[in-house]
C-alpha cells in the first residue's frame, strides 16, 4: 500500500496534467475563434472588392452611354443645321436672282454694260496691299499688289520654290515694260470659289476685272502651305 505522501504527489501530478489539458483546450478554442473571425474578414474583403469592381464597371458603362448620348445629340444638331441650310438654299437663289433682276432694271437705258457697278466682293486695285502670306487670301492680295507695283522680289516671294524652279516667274521678270505692264486696265479681282483640298493645299477661283469688264473665265490658283506661309504653287501636277 502506498504511503500518503506518494498518493499526494500523484494527485498533484494528475491535477497538473488535467490543468495543462484544460489550458491547451482553451488556447485551441481561442485560435479556432480567431481563425474563424479572420476567415470571415477575408470573405468580407473579397465581397467588398467584388462590389467595388462591379461599381467601377457600371460607372464606365454609364460614362460610355452618356458619351454616346452626347454624340447622338450633336449628330441630330448637325443634321438639323444641314436641313435648315438646304431649305434656305432655294430661297437664297431666288433672292439672288431677284436682286440681279432689280439691278438690271435700274440700269439706265443705253448705258454700256461694262460701266455697271462692280460686285460688292470686288477687291479693288486701290485696296490691295502687302498683306503678307499668312493665308491664301492674304497671299493673293500681296501677289496682285506686287504685280501692279512691279515688285519682282515680292512676286517671287509669293511663289513656291518648285514654281520658281520651273520658271513660272520669268514672264514677270522679263516683261519689257515691267511686271505692272502685264495688267493693263486692271481694276481689281474677286474670289469666286474656295476649295480646301487638304490642310496644306487650297485652291481659289478668281475673276479679274479690267476696265469695267470681268474676265469670262474663272482663273484657279493653287496655294500650298510652306511652314507658316502660303505660296502660289503652279508646279502642281
């Protein structure tokens, strides 16, 4: 039979073992709870991330739809403007014809037709000047100003390099009476048409007025952009 001290020692050891098991069980319970909470947090983060991605997608779709709506509204506006212009075109032609009829009716009988008033868009000889080369219209004014002034240097400046190389400026340079002698009775000119071929090429249809008479044919001059200047380019194919 065991003695009392030995029995006490055994009881103490058993209590220690049981206590350790209880503590370990409690620790495992806490770890399981923490793991469950962490798992739930991860799921919540994943859910929120998915919702954010869906919100971003919906926002992009809304912006795309709004852009399409704006483009549609702009298209409708442009179509409406085109329709209005088409509707006004016959009326404008009618008014133009009526205006011409009234001018003819008001012209004194027996008065030569060549003394009729010049059109309002006539660029008179007196209004020509060295307007520079910043646009096709400015170069046109500068060219005819230089022509009437006999300014060969400015005439050459109005031509493209290819035009000069092909000798298109020689008639002006070699004219017996100077370049100004090539335009006897020159009164002015007017732009009849403008065609934008591309960003660097524009064609102007002009009509020359001399001694009160307009040239029967429309002269087409091509202008090419060279740097920041527009040049008469007669060397075009």
